[in-house]
C-alpha cells in the first residue's frame, strides 16, 4: 500500500525547489505539485508534499529556518552537534543528589559521561555606609575571597567523594564523571555552559512542592527551563522512583502547535531505550468538542507514526491548573510530564509565566522540558 502524502508547505516555485533540494539531501523524498507547466518560474502557491512518516524530521528542518539562507544551496547546513555528556548542576543539597540518581542512570543507558557543575558567587564589590545619600563601594579583602573559594572546593570534593562511594557500593552505575566550578550567577553560568558545550541533556533537582512557594522569584531551575535550548529533566526531591527505567506513564502536554510534532518525536527518539505509555493532554479554558476532535486526530497520527507506542488522550480544564492537573496525575498515576518550551520575549516571561514554570512550582511530578528555541 502506497504511503499517504501530506503537504509540508505552500511556497513560491523557487523556494519550493530550494526546500526540495535540502530535504532530499537529508534523505526525505519530496514532490512539488500545482506547478504552472507553461511558466513554472512564476508559479505561486505550489505545494511541497512529503511522506507522512517523514513529517517530524522535515518539520525540524523547516522550523530551523536554515533552509531559507542563501548559503544553503549546494551545501549542508552547519549544526552544533550534541556532546555525549549529561550536565547536572549541583548545589550540594539532597535534591542535587536526587538529580544525580537520574543523571547517572541516563549516562549509563546512553553511554554518556556526567559533568557536575557548581556555580558559586563571590561578591567582588560590597556596599559601605552611605554618606549624604550617595553609596560608595569597596572591594572585599583577598582573604575573604580565598576562604569562599576554599570552602566551595571542599564542598565539591566532599560531594564528589559521596558520588564515588555510591558508585563503589553499586547504588550509582559506574560511569565517568567530572566536576566543574564556575563563578557567577548560577542560571547564567548553567545556560552559558550548556550553550558552549551542547550536552545531550540537563538534569536538575528541585525542592518539594510545599517548599517552593518562597522561591518563585529567582528560581534557578525555572530560569534554566525557560531559556535553555537543551532538553531539561527536572526532578523534585519527593520523586518516588530513582531511575527512569521505573517510569511507566508519561503525559505530553500539547496546544495543537505543529512544533509539538517535533517535540513528541524528540521525546520518543531520545527515550527509545525505555518502555512507557503516553497520554496526550490539552489544557482547555472552555469545554469545546472541537478540542477533543483535534486531540483524537493527533493521537491517531502519532499512533501511525509510532505503532509500538501505546497512546491515550485527555482534556484537562485550565481554570485551576495546579489542582486539576494534580488530580489528573494522581488519578492516572502519571510518572513524568513532558512540556514543550517555546522561545518568548522578556516581557512575556515576566508577566505571563510559561506552563513549564507554573508546573515546577505546583507539582512533585518530574518534568521533561523539550526546547523549541532557535
């Protein structure tokens, strides 16, 4: 039976030719339709169609916008390759150790190395007593700075020794790990390290739900998941399981954006070593039959694309996100929630927190945050 063709884009003839060339270099067969055979060069609104099974990969290429560049004709776009490292930011707390449980498990499953990153802050300038409403600043003495650095190194060595002990006793898998110290603001240094080194995943720990309310402003984890271009796995300290192999049910939140197809494909491809079911969730503000029709359609599409994956779907009302979603998680025994994080400007992030940021403060369920930021 011939596979179904779907329309990827409607473009001018010239751009369709460029995109067709790019896709076929990536092994995606494509077809241009509705071409004016008499004057093809001036055709408008031609359709570029591909096999349905190639849609996630094709969307990754078109969403990157690289194919519109003039430099792409005749050469393959340059992409930053992911390294074989799992990045685990730590602050020597219990929930940092919880993150290490999962991080080392991921590293063992996928043959990665682990990088433990700790960021410390040294006040280079300290305010002195103000005179006449004017603040003057004086630097701290060198001895104070040395003491801070010495204490940080001792804490990192002690944490590293604990990790080695857990490896020796078999509590953690035996994978290679290294420790990195950075000075600065934690979230900025974590994001900078991830940008420069492209780890395959960032694993971060958070406090329990009942302890987060005081940390809503300035949360390092919330800032990282909202700005990172890397896949982030967030582990609350009260997570009942220790390794991802124990995950049986994953929820995937969708808002019917085509980028969710890319995110879902990334989830399946990244976690193909594990066995779990997926429930598609749409957060709706109003009861609308059309939402359920669309959700059922997406479920059917994913089921054709990933026939070995068991998929369900559910509408959750968004009028009280924390309470309704928590109730759904408890009722359906969801182990992990997956969210797509889109690029947003600063004002949107300040005044309209993303679902990922809301979730980190209202649930004890681990989060997979898949970035769609370019």
